[in-house]
């Protein structure tokens, strides 16, 4: 049975762990504007491939519906909204929402009463330089930036019927699209689960030689559904797999704080262990004095789960390993 060892990785051990993958989580720039990526399906986690057989890759997948809506950047009667509100809808609402309530689970803070938490000067600097998941909106003019801040902070703006004066204001009116994206919203049922038939998360083996899926199995489960006798549904997952030369696939990634080992050839679960927090990372393996370890970072915080910070290493008991 694998035994966990909570330990910090020294630089030597980190070097010995071998190649690692990283994911570019920065929003992409599209035609001068920013667009945030939905971190679902197979785009975030990466893939892993064993040395033998050739051409077989293992990847994860998340199936969760999203509601996408475009809204007009004007009022229902056809009149224009103030410039700050219009530019907020175009540049800020996709992440912070049209109602400015944000999405805490997705990492987008609420902007309601943000003026009581941060001074205007700091907010202006954040829009210029970015912070956390937010990119820098350095392409905005000072007029646009100040108008957006006025709107967010509740400062009175010119009425919609007043003529906008100044080249910068006119440029904002001409460049702001007539429609804006209302934000990233997931579609859940009344109990908070994805509103489609499971599985909601899978681990998959794909044969690149033939283009066929060799096997697909649910990845993760929800304890409350398990208690009802419902078979594993899979969960949304954030974290890639590790495939060993011995035919094992190690992966965390799930919303149930569990680290699992699968059979590379069949997808059967061979072993699993509880983690202190979600293993939303790709595992690594390293060897010390002839003993092999598999290690994963357990930081949690995804999928609305608790956040923490642990490095958890697993190895066979010494009498077995030797």
C-alpha cells in the first residue's frame, strides 16, 4: 500500500522530478480586446504519454454547460448608456458580471462597494498593470479608464442625452461594440451539479495512431451522490496526469480531494488516497537512494473547494520497494 509523506521539495528533489508541464492561464488578446478562456474541457490540464506503446496519450475532460449571452450596450428604449457604463459592459463585465457581483468561485472578485476596500488610485493602477487573473487594460484611454472607475464607484456621470464632448469620448463611442458579453455563467441544476447527464469529468486514453478512444472512465465523484447509491459521475477537474513506465497513471485534479492510480491499459482504478486539499496540479516523480516517489501539490481552491497548501509525496513501504 502506498504511504503518504508530507515533505517540502528541496531544489535537488525538484530537479530530479524530471520534466514538468505548465499551463498558460493568461487571457488572450483578440483584436485589441481581452477575452478570458473557459478553463474546462481538455484545454487546461495537458496530456501525458507513456514510452510504450507509442502514440497513446492520456488526457482529462470536463463536461459542464455554460450560458453565453450577448447584451446590447444601450438601454431598451434605444438610448445610449453613459460612457463609463458602456465601456464597463464591454471590457469588465465578462469577468465581474453586468451586476458587478463578480464570481468568487471563478476567482473574479465583486466590485460592489469596492471603493470602501481600495482607494481610487489603486484601482486605476490595477486597470493599467493588472493583478492576479486580471490582465492589464493598458489600451484604454485615460478618459475611458476614468469613466469606468466613475461607474464602478458610483460617481454621477453625464446623462445619456448629453452630447459627448472630446475626441477621446467620441473614440470610445465609435469603438465600443453594440453588444457586450454578459459574463461566464455555468448552468447548474437546483442542487448545484451540472445541468446535463453525467459523466461530468473523465479520464481518457486516445490512440493517435488510429484516432480512436481506447477507453474513457469517470474521474472523481461527489460524496453526497455516492451516498445515494449513484455510480461515479466524475467531477470537473483541474490537473494533468502522470504516466509511468510501469503502466500506471497517477492523477489528482478532481473536486473530491482524492489522488488516484489507474491501469494504463484498461482505465481501472488500482489505488486511491485522500489528499488534505484538492490536487489541482500535475504530479511528478523522483527517486532518492533507489526509492521512487510520486508527489503532487495539494492547494485546492478550485471548484469551490477549501484552499490550503501541502506537498504530498507517496511511495511504497521500504521493505516492498527494496
